[in-house]
C-alpha cells in the first residue's frame, strides 16, 4: 500500500545541532490500536463521539474550528504519529522517544515542530513543493502519552493514495525526524552517526540484556 510521510523534529535532548535523520514506519492499526483516522465532516458528531475517549479535547476543538482546507478536494486526517516509549516501548528499529522530549511545547524540539512539516508520498520529502499536504496542528495528549496531529491532503496531488482512502483503505505511514545523536540505553554512549555506535546498538538492538535492560537508541 502507498505510504505517506509526516515530517517533524523530535529530539531526545534540546541541542542546537542536528546530526541524524530518521524514518519511522508504522501501520495504520496495530496492537496499540488505530493510528490513522479520516475525519468525517458530514457525520462529525458520530465521528467525534467515537474518538472522544482517547483523543485530546484540543484536537476535536481544532477540527471543529476548521482552520485548514476542507471540502471534496481535500482529505483531513487525524494521526497518532509518535508515542512515548515509557508506555509503548521502542519501535521495531529500536528507536525510543520519551515523554519529556515529546511533550516539550517549544518550537526548538518536541511535538510542536511537526507543525513545520508537510505530507509526502513515497518518501520524497526533500522539497516542500513536492508535498501533497500540510500538518496543520500537533498536540501532546498526556492521557495517552502520544503526539496527535491534524493534516490536510490535496486529492489531486495524492493520486492513488487518495483513491485508497476513498475506498476505505487506511495507509501505512512514515514519520521523519531529526535527532542530535542516538544514545544507547545500556551504556549511554552518544553516537552522532551509526559509525559511532557502541557494541550494544551494533549487535543487540531491541534485545533485553542481562539486568533486564532493553537495548534502545
């Protein structure tokens, strides 16, 4: 299925210099629940009642205010782009993002940096002119320990991706982010690139090591 990518900058610590670019992939639905929702404006009350228990009130309020393109030429999505590793553990690549970084409200790092991001197809995310949409709003949901975003996508640019959504097929998605370095959860080595990885990240990524310590970055 076609992938769309949402870009942002979520760092593990507030350093000025960004060293690594990551792509994180996940399905629209997994053991943690459904991560991608297409906003139904025609049946919005029913849509909102179905997600209200789990989604931030701020997200629902933003959708109601409609401060973004709507209409038949657009698709608006609600996406859970990133969850805190204290709750959801690391992803399949061994990446771990923690609450203190994700919940940071500033524009230097954390969830609000997603609002500078765009939506792309097939990982062609090097030029905003190639984007098919924009991330309109990002919010930290403290109850669910995750970042939630509202994005709009232009159907005429999205092509097959838009057709799949119109058929009710939810896409897998990717999230791009920048980090200053990867820090090993076992020995705390800070590597600005993969060449500087310690033996744990090289040979034991995502494994539980003696001392009941999961090796993540």
